[in-house]
C-alpha cells in the first residue's frame, strides 16, 4: 500500500439494493463482491478502479443508513479514505480538533479497521478512515 491517503470507497445509501445495483451491473458492467451485513445495513461492494462503490441498504429502520434515508433520502452517505496508519490519523484528528464518531477503530466491512469523523467538523461530509 502507498504511504499516501487515497479514496477507498464511496458509500451510497439506497432503499433497494437490487434497483440500485442494476445501473452499476447492467450499464457499467461491474460485478459486486458477496453481500455483507454491518451496522444494520446490507452492503454490496463494487470494484471501481483502485476504489470501490459501496451500496448501503438498511436492514433496520433505526440503523445509521435507515436514519440517513429517512432524513435525507438516497444518495452519497460517506467517502472513505485509506490511510497508512489509522491510529496516527485519529491522533492527528484529535490534535487538530476534529470531532470523531469513533474514538477508537472498530471493525467494518471486509473486516477492516475503520473510524468515522463527524460531518459537522469536515464541511458537512461524513468521512470514514480505514487502513
């Protein structure tokens, strides 16, 4: 892995995975990885160059994706940056005064360590950091 951050994936909240998948599969020719369930959402990851697109559909209405859809409707939920050292990135966030949703890394899709930075401190964008 590079020592420079890069976009790991863009998370897109959808109400219906099948309907959303149709564009990526039928028009762009992308095939999803097997679905995963994390944080009350079913996730379909689609390889997109060096990055991925994650289609996120709620399993539970009170899950983060369920609440997002109820409040804002479908659309971009978050952008995930791959960093060389997640712990160092979180320390840098704290030092710079960024509000963290996850004070310590947790396990996300694909078994990767992740942490979210609150959108109130990142120009309205929910950011995910991963290694």
